[in-house]
C-alpha cells in the first residue's frame, strides 16, 4: 500500500487539498498520481496525531483493524484512504472534530476536500448562512455552500460504487460516569494537568524551531508561559495586543508575566485601521469565521512572522477546556439550568448568540429557514450526553462548537496564512480527556474560577496575576463602528453581496441604524457581515469542475 501525504501549502492563503472521484492526488515527493497508478491504498493526512505516527500509523491501523480504528485516534486530523482492492474510498475526521473536511455526493460523482468552495456549487446555503449569523461560524454537518456537507467528529464517509455512507465511530469527550467522587483538591490535580500541557508543547515544538507565544496576562497564557519557562526552558518572544480604547488593554498584566520569566515582550498596537487588511485576512480561511479576535490575531501573526517565528503558542481553548462556559456575567454555574436539551440550547443561545431572539427571527425569516435550526444543532450535541448534568452538557458542547469551530480554526488559519503553525495545548485531546474523566463534582471544583490552573502556577507568579478577575478579550468594534469605521459600514455593507442578494439591504441598514443610535449593540452581527462579504468577494476560482467560481448565487438559485 502506498502513502501519499498532502504537502504543506506554500505562501499561505487558500492552501487546502481536494479531489474529485479518481482525479489527481498530490504526494509528499511532489509527484502526481491517480488512483489507478498508485498502490492498493492512499492515505492523505492533514493534521497531527498525539502518538506522532502520522500517515504511516493511520494506514497500518486501517489495514489491521478497519475504519473504526482510525476514527478513534487522538489528534487533530483528517485522513483519506482509497482502498483499490475493495473499491472503497474513506474520509475521516478526528473524534474531537478539529479536522476540517467536507464532501459532496452528487450520485454520479463524489468530491471531497478541506475547502467547501472547491467541492461545492457556489450557491450560498440558506441554512449555512443562518447558522453563521448565529454562531460566528458554520457548524458541522452544515457548510456555507449548498450541497456540501462537513464531517461530524469521529465520522467516516465511505464511497463504494455509486453509493455514499456516513457513520460515526467515536466522539470526544468521553466523560466519566455520573457519580459522586472523592474530594480532590485542585492542588492535587494541578501537577497532572501541567504534565499534560508540558508533554503537548514538547511534542509540537522541536528544540530548533523558532517559537513565539501570545501573552495576555490572563490565567491561560500565564500557564503556557510557566510551562515554557520552568519546565521546557524556553523563553520565546511574547506578543500582546494593545488597544487605545479604555477597558480593552491588558499590556500591564502581560508585562508582569514577561518580566517574571525573562521573555522579550513585544507589544502590538491594534486599531481600526487593521480592517484595511480584511481582504488579506479572509484569504487564509476555508470557511467564514466572525470571531472578532481575528483582527488582533492577524496583527500579532504578521509581527511574529517578521521576527522569524515558525510556531506560536496560544492560550485559546483555556476558557472552554479549563473553565465553565463563559457568560456575560460569569455566573452561568450559579443558575438553575433547564434539563431538556432543546431548552438548554435556547438558554445558551440567549447568552452567546451574535444577536438576540428578535434578530435571529428576522434573519431566519428573510432566509426562509426554520426558527429552531440553531437550537436543533445544539440540542443534538447535548443529547449525546443526556445522562450527565446540564452544566456538563454545556461544557462538552463548547468543545464541539466554539473550541473546534471558532477559536481553533481562527488561530489555525490566521497563523497558517503567514506560514506559521499555531500550537494550542489546551485543545490537546489528552487534556480534554483528563477533564472529561473527572467525576462531575470534582470537575466543578477544579474548573470553577480556573482553580486547578491557578493552583498549578501559584508558586511562579505574583498575586496581581493569580487573583485578577477574568478579563474577556473583546475587540472595540462597538466603538469603531460608531466612529472610525462608520464610513466603512455605510459605503460597503449595504451594497455587498449579503445585503443585496441574501438578507436584503433594508434589513442590513436597520442593523446599522440601531447600532449607531445605541439602541442595541449590533457590532457582532455587523462584523460577521463584513467578514462574510469580504470572504465571498475574495474566493479564488473553483477548481473541482474546472469552472470559475463567478461569485455566490442567491440561496435556492440554480
């Protein structure tokens, strides 16, 4: 059996892989092969395995134990095997859902790849758009284009003859059975979780590689700094986003951590002018992502790349893996949560959605989709763990939504767009498995206020860091859209593709007006629309059928 591994994309941007039926597959040696020219099987690995075995390990697992063995491997990956002897092609996503793969089954043809526009029709999906304007991304199994599906965590798509079958073999997390555990102090757990974070960083960063790190002075990035300096003897340049607007800047706290460990502290100013780089930002993404933090991440990525960094360590995932799902008031663990999955989904959407229920109702009506579309996506996730507490279902739901679809992809694509590799130790599957394996009552004590992490770094950092309240990393778009970016909204957004062809110009103008008059903060939805407009405009020509993309078409249009 031969192994053909997808080479790294050169120059950043839309560096993905794709294939239609028996078309050409790229190999690690730069040659091009068709299925007929290759051996019995082809394995394409896009990502990494915790075990470090790579494509060779996955292919051996397939030969020895079949499709379920690959689907259960820990890591962030997508894998493809074409088994010529059996006449089958298999496409996998890792059990955590970090790997990004999509496919289109048109009966007579089967296309798959990492980028939905390569295998799609070019028509924007009304369901995909509605979900994007709710979550800031399009959750699996939906995509932004009609007819294109994305793999759910731990799923495998098998193409055999003219048929296509989808199965789910494994999925994270695998929580401990509901029970009352022995009382374990956060201090007793801290050493173990720090060991896991240390091992994750050591496996991902070779000693000779030039490493940078993001540093906010919060608990998550301070934990990374502690591990790098005290356990791995690495003192990378530490990058901090700085804002002129009051209440957003964390430079003072980041400087304390950098000084404590002897890091070179690089402060990167971020202002509204960064939006001028929006066309360059969106080119790095294979699907739209409206996380506002992208603008700060982009500024840091550009500076780190200029300084020669090849890898950058981020604290993303710390809130999702090491703390309760965050709410505007940080009090989500103090309230009575609804038990029914659909009711729990409505509650959670009310706290994290880009807009309120009225906004969603207007957008969903304009797009002609069901009012409970987003509720159904979350309720399905919660039902996977229906035997566990509502709080645990929220926590585990965060891992399969915002962690994998939001912050992980934001870092992966933004840093990848400038030729760098992002390293997120808090998103390591072994870290998630450790947290999920705790008895519920022990987990609540350890994660409440990030007590476990604070205990682990207590001897290394001052009280100003250890005892500071959570500072959410917001970008001042609310102020920018009423000030320096006001002209950008009026000049481009009402005339863009989304307004003109999808939602309607009247509705978009109403959002802008409501925000300007301070009737409500609509900056989240407005930024999402700006990002999507730019992303659709900057799409490269479609290659799956040799035709030009030609821009999106209205949902439902031929």
